[in-house]
C-alpha cells in the first residue's frame, strides 16, 4: 500500500506534466495562429497595393492588377482559415486536456 506522500507525488507529477503539455500545445498553435495572421495582413496589403488605381495604366494593365489583387485576397482568405483552425485547435486541446486534469483532481480528492 502506498503512503499519502507517494500517492500525492505521483498525481502531482501527472498534473505538472498535463500543465506543461497544455502550455506546449497552446504555445505551438498560438505561434501558428500569429504567423497565419501576419500572412493574412501581408497578403491583404499586397492586394490593396495591386488594386490601387494608377494614372496612365492601360485597360490591360488594370485588368492584370485586378486579377493579381483578387488572387492575393484569396490567399489571404486561405491564411485566415488556417489561423482560425489553429485557434480552434487551442480551444479544443485545452478543453480535452482540462477534462484529463479534472479527472486527476477528482482522484486526488477521493484519496484524501
């Protein structure tokens, strides 16, 4: 039979491991969300510059810039989708790991 300190030490280690895992996952997905956000901003700024009217442009040049701007806006939307996916992953992983932590806490309480 284990002593109270042995039981407490094991559960504390599990809780510490769970906290570190949760922080690591949140940090990784947070960095991904930030990088995708920067990509969205970069693509939209490029699109804005491409769509800005320029004097003395021919109709063909205007159409080409319009096309480039629309493609960059599509790329920005794809990056935005990736950013939302990373944010969703943070929330879901946090919730799943929180459930594990709650069950570990319940075990500790029952043993007390």
